[in-house]
C-alpha cells in the first residue's frame, strides 16, 4: 500500500481548514455489508475514504463558497441562480442546490491534489438510473470506524410493528448527531491490504437508549433532538445553520440573500 499517512495528510490539508474530516476503509469492508446493487464497482482491495462535514463547515466552507461564487441579484428561485464561471469548475452544471455545489467544489479540490491517481468520487446526493443512492454513506462511515450506524437490528427487544419501516442513523463519537456524511473517495489504483479495520465506538449501549434514538430519528427528526443523544459534544450546528437546513430548499433564497448582506 502506498504511504497511507501521506495520503491522509494531504486530504486533511484540504479538508480540516474548512470543517471536514475523513476516515479510511477498504472497499471490501463496505461491499460485504450491502446488497449487490449498492456494491462499489471497483477492486475489493482498493483504498477508500468517507468524507464527513462537521458543524463548522457551514461557516468555514459553505458561506465563503456561496458569497464568492453565486450571483444572486434578480434571480427569484434557486434553480435560476447564476454562478460565477470566471474560475474553472469541473462539477455538473445541472446541480442547482448551493450546498451540493459547495460539496462538489471541495471534492474536486481533492481530486486536483492527486493528479496521478485514479480517483472515483461518489457524493451522498448522487443516484443511479433506478433512483437509488450510488453509495450508502452511513454504512461507509461505520466500516471506516468514523461513526456508529445504529439500526433496528441492533435493538434486542424490538418495540415496533413488523410492518413499520424504521431507518437507522449514525452517531459520531465527538459530535453526536451534529455532522453529515458527504460522500466517498476511492483510490482505485491503491490497495489497502495492510489497513486494519477499526470498530466504531459503541456510544449508545442500552437497548432503551437505542430505541429512543431510532424513535427520535424516525418520528421527531424535525426538532433536531436525535442529534443531541450524546451529551457534551465538541460542537453543534449554529442557529443560522439549523435555520438554513430546516427551511425547504425552495425557500432558502432569502437566507442566502442575508449572507450577501452580511458579507
């Protein structure tokens, strides 16, 4: 395997200053956990990374990106916004959501830092032809040891009706639920045979606490309470950030206008 620490150092030099972190995993660890249509189509031994945005990303990456790149005047809706194209952009111009564009921007900065490597980048919002996610980022985060993915099967005494769909959620050891899994970067030309898998910290141990977490995530996700399952977190979303994410995408224009007024 190539110098793993050197790769991590390069990634962190791009990610950490703007509020992201990363964790490595081997593709086979992920593929062993998912159904066939979610498997990553590359060498099972390839090195990959999960990319995670932290609470400070909104202030350090998103707001500077939007105020620098977006021409907002006289555009009534997000899908009609005009983006500054004086700089080179390699992302798909049909991506209208400002946050998705911001994430794409930083993922492409990573690609440019590894010009001789064959990188496959899959972001959390990308869908296949069947409208399924191209990657299950929660599973990727779990096998990388970065976050713990709590699912219905992790509850010993299942309280829900068999017909009830219960979605799982991840907990970060430092930030609880105040983070987001943004995508996966695969180094297709680098094998991770010597990489040792790390078990993610099991923070929510009691059955009743896991049930509470899954109930909050599935039935009360709008009030943010599932993100506060871990006490004493290192950081939380700001009120401005919570307001932005709680606002329907079609109504976020006024929030973006305020960013321009305050820049």
